[in-house]
C-alpha cells in the first residue's frame, strides 16, 4: 500500500483485502425512507428538548412565531465560535448522514438526508435566524466525517458473534458511529445472529499510525510567544490510491488528526480528511504508478491566544472539492518516491481576523481555493523516511459590513456579514522525518511553519507567522 500523503510514510506491504459478502450487501443495502426520516425528526426533537429543558439555551425557546420569523427573514451568516461552526456542526451533519447511511442509502442519497436534517434544524428548531454557513458546513462536512465514521464502524461489526464479544463490538460501533449503533438497536440487528459478518465493506487495506511526544509552538508577531506541551498524532490510510477496482466514494481516504495538551490551547489542533469520490489510473508500468482523482477535503486548524500576544492561526474548510494526482516510483535500490498534488475549490472556509470581534466569532467566513502538494522519499525499505508538504489557501471575504460600523455595539443577531471585507492567504509547510528504532516503532520529528497574510479593505494589512516542532515516538500498525 502506498502512503496517504507526505505526512504518512509508504506502507510497502499490506494484507490482501477481503470483499464483503453479497448477502450482507443485499440485507443491509435495502433503503428505508420512513425509518430514516423518522430518526432524523426524532433526533432533532430530542436535541432541541435537551437544549431547551436541560441547557436552557436562549436559542431553544421556539414557537410558531419564531418559525415564521425564520422564514420571513431568511438566512444570514452567524457568529458562533470556529470549532462550533467548522467542526461541531459538520459532526452533527455526520449524525444525519449516518441515519440514512445505516438505513441502506448510499453516499449521495445520504447527503440529501443530511441537507434535510440541517434545514429542519435551522428553520424550525432555533429562535435565531437560520445560518447560511451552517446549511453549507453541516451537510457537506457531515458527508465527509460521516462516511469516515460509517466505514470505521464497519470494522467492529460481526453478526456471527454473541455474548460479551458481541456486546463489545456493538458498543464500539455505537461510539464510532452513534446513529448506526442506534439504528442497529432499533431494528434488532445489534443482537440478531446471522451466518455472515454483516460488514458492508469487507476487510479493506488499512494502515494506522499513532504518535505521542512533546511539542513547542512559537508565535512570531510583536515578539516571540512560546508554549510547550504534549502532542499526539493519528494518521489513517484506508484503501489503496493506486488500486482502482470500483468507483464508490471513499473507497480510498486518509485522515490526519493532531491533538495537544498545552496551556490555553484547544485539544484538537488539526484535522485533515481527503476522501476520493472518483478515480482513474493513468499509468502502471515497471513499478511506476500515476492516478488522477476527484476528492472531497475537510481541513481544520485551531489555536488560541498565547500570553496575551494574539492568536497564531485559525482556519476551517468544511466544504471543499477538487482534483488530485498521485505518483509513485519504486527504485531498484530500495528507495520509494511518492508525491501528490491537489487543486481545490473552497465552497466555504474561515480564516482568523485581526479586527472582526462579534459575539463569539473572531474569524472571517470566505470562499476561494486551495493548493496542496507533497513528496516523500523512503530509504532502505522504511528504515529512514523524509517528507515535505505544503498547503496554500486563498480565501475571499466578499460580503463585509458598512464602513464606520461600530462592531462593539452592533446587534450580532441581525448583522449579516461574512466578516471584514478582505483577501487572506494561509500557508502551512511541514517537514517530517522518521527513523526506525525497532520493528513498527519510529522516532518522528515534525517541523511546521504557519504563515497568514490578510489584506483588508478598511484596515491595515496584517502578516503573522508561527513555528512548531514536535518530537514523537510513532507506532505503525
């Protein structure tokens, strides 16, 4: 199996994948519209009831009047936090998506249910005006996260088991994909014994990396501000980018997540997903491979203020799609060269603002494009590996607010702005090297450089950069 990106070294050997049983596809692939619709409506009502009667959230005091006002006013850009708009809302969309997915619908049809579930919530279940960014991020980002969770949960299901083994598998399925687990309980499939495993995807090629260590973040803006803390890294590669036997979305995907335990910094620092929607192989000759695909992307970078010196970076891209090309050359002298490049349209993105501070939002919403590229060289059958990658985002905030608007006194409930009218560039460059210490265990060093440059219509141009270094022990499974 090839590597996922310049972030994940080549996996030279992989177990042969096992195709799913046709009986399982026929049984679990039957579409159930009313059950899907009922679960989505029930989930929204249950979530609203929790917000209303347990959390007592202001937004949950709904009535026929508030519903009418939502339709009368229409959609607007909201002012929630970055992690709410760019991660939690897509995660919620994943729940809508997986209700339909676990009731027999495919990737594309399940996305329609996610749109319907999000629209119901925005128009009926809140007394705040419906959100333009949520109706985009929730279903599209939910399709991306949802398909990852659905396929991951598939690994735990085995309808041939019983007892504590079966209970543990169903519990793991519920944790990874709550709505698939709930649907299995409602239908009785959680305990029904069958002669086949019940897996929709069989046993695919899978490579997993787990890393843990220490890191330092250096924010270089108006003097250096430094934080030190613990770091964790998870890399997953599902399928084989050069083995194109079907055209089902997400037969190949890769996930990279970076977590940190650092003072005043968010736990989830980075999440990146690339899921292949379509693919075509152009070259497979003498250990040289070249393929082209259409990919869905999900990107999330988050940080918080460092000792009063400002915020290093914030970026969210829950809705992005584009083309990607992959290249691999296995040299005779035990060397593997692996490279990739992506060109993407950003349907919805968010980037840190230096001036827009309204309610909980300190970032600009935007549209634009991104360019991603990377290369890896693997020496002596994986004993030493070095890679470099670059991600560049160009984001345009085209719907601003009127000049001379006092953001400190504006009514955030009616303000309808993407943020400061501006053009922003955000660039992330990563260099990684791995040295094998023992079988499947590596010493890994990451060096990351973050650069943001924003040109504002009404304010001075701002440019800032930050560096991070991470040293980890990595286990490759």
